């Protein structure tokens, strides 16, 4: 039997690792079995912890046989019946081994310690996974403990979590002992490092913060339809309401901005725009591109693209600093957004009008109709399906074919003209330098 320190070891590990006593005892038994096999080789050995005596007894099991061939794993029937008169051939008979504690201690120092530490790590991972698997997608608060290769290790009281460098906001800094609130991005059962993966950059961090600060969101009256972030700088959150009497934007902003300010404080000053969601994509984009205003929207459904025409003095606002405003609006709406100033757009339309007017056999009204349907060059008309032109222009098939042929001729002429300009050293047609 293994005596002395075992009971104290169980108590110490139970307290230090915050594990169930039964789990620790099972780990100790596994470690003692591994150490015993170092002494006796690979035999049928089992360790059993005695709660009353605070000891681990080691048992060796042998199979009862008629004729012994392996002394290590078998025992003859006659010898077995000296221990148990009712034993039968094929039974497994256990014998408690008397082992010198000092000898086992020396062996355990090399073997049992490794087994115990590995089993403890496995048990901690299982406990952490079981405790936190339902917390994925929640907010959680912890204390910064240390830094490992740029990652932050966070103490969650009963476990450790990791805030990877890629999930950190570059403008945020922490020191050991700081409180930190983060979004639980993942629970990784197989990880060697802390299994609870946190994020301070995930858009759902804002979603969860608003759920906490805005009762109407928690109650399901106001819904967050989308969120786009450039962490540490700016975010756009789209909201809607199922109750026509409840203004979703006002509910999220709060009295004198108190609710949104609470969220801004938690994300350390990140600017947050609350956007009214709308089921019509064009209207939604108009809200999302604020504070800029839009005069016209051209939608390309198949390409999931919108061209937004804005007044010249609104162009900088629409694009935003380093393209931030249009980039966030695009992420929020799910559409690719191209911003064009009115003056440039008007110039482009005028150039397109002149080019389309060169197509033989079409009048100004036909040009206007082609422009309305997004045809801005002779090449696009030449490439159009005849059935499409029939539908748009209300013409017969032979007239549509004649228009595409005429457009082909214009394209060829334009190519020739461009080649001539290059030959003369002139800039391309329509270039601003061509005065």
C-alpha cells in the first residue's frame, strides 16, 4: 500500500485545481498504477484509494487456470483455492501487493508525477469545456493575468481564457490586474492552451452590449438587424422595431444619449452610428451612408452593386476618412457601393449620351430609354441580347438586330479613332487633359 502523503495530496489538488474529489482520486489511482507497472511490468494491476485510511492499495489480478504457463498473469486452481475455496477456473483473483513505500516513492517521482500532471490537465480541460460550452456567444468578465507572445491570458475565476492578438483592438492597452469584458468567441475542447477564446473585435460584442443596455432589445421589441465594425474607430448598427410606436434608433440612443454612451464607454470611445433598418435595399443604403445624403441610386441586382450619386459637397462625407464610411455601409448592407459625385456623373452621362447617339437609327427618346436601363456605351448595346432590347425599346426582333449591328459599327469606329489619337500623341478621348 502507498501511505503517508496521499491523503494530503488529494486535499491539496482538490483545493488548488478546483476539481471534484472523485476526479482527483481517480487521477491519483491512475498515477499509482503507472508507477507500479514500472516495478512489475505490464501486468493486470489496479490501484484503489482507501478513503478511511487515506491510502492507495495496489492489487494484482491473476486468472485461475488448470496449468500455469505465465506466472505473471495466471495462478493454478489449487493455489487459488487456498485464498478463495469457491474460486473456479477462468475467474480472476486479486492479491494486494505489499510494496516498500520508499521504493514506490522513487519510481513515482519519475512516473506518477507525469501521469498526475497530464491527468490534471485533461480533467481541467473537461471541466472548463463542461462549464463554458453554453457561454459561447455571451459576454464574460475577467481579470488580465499575464501576456504570452502578444496574447492576453484572462482569469475567469474558475478557468483561464485567452484573448488572442488578432482579437484585440490595437488602440486598447491592458496591464495585469485590469478588468476586461469580452465576447466568448469559441470554446476549444482540444486546445492545449486556455480553451475559452475571447474577442474584443467581434461585431457581436456590440450586439451583446446593446442587449444589456437597451431593455427593448432584450424584450425583443427592438431588433439588431446588422452590425459592422472597424474596432477601435467606428461602427454602424442597424436596428428595427416590431412595434410602430417604438422608435428603434431612439430606444438605442437613450435619453440624452445615455444608452449608446454606456456602450461607447465599454468599447473605449469607439464611435457608434445607430442606423434605421429598412427592407428596401436602396432605402437601407440611404440610411447606412449617413451623414452623407444621396440624390440617386443605380442598382445592379445580379452584381449586388449600387452606384450612389451624391452632391459634390457630400462626396467626402459619403466616402469618409480613408474610405471608412462607405466601407462600413457596404459591410452593413451587404452591397458593393460605388460613390460618384453629381458633376462627374453628369459628365459621364453626357459622354454616354453622345456615344449612344452615334448609333444609326435611334433617336433621342431611345437614347434616354437606354440610359434609363443602364446602357452607357455602344459596346454594351452591341453585347446586349436582342430579346432584351426588344423588351426595353418595344421593337421587333429585326429592329433589335439592326440596332446591335449599328452599335457594333460605332464600337469599331471608336477603336479606329482611339488608335489615331494614340498615333498623334493625344490623350484618350474623354480624358480631362484633353482640352
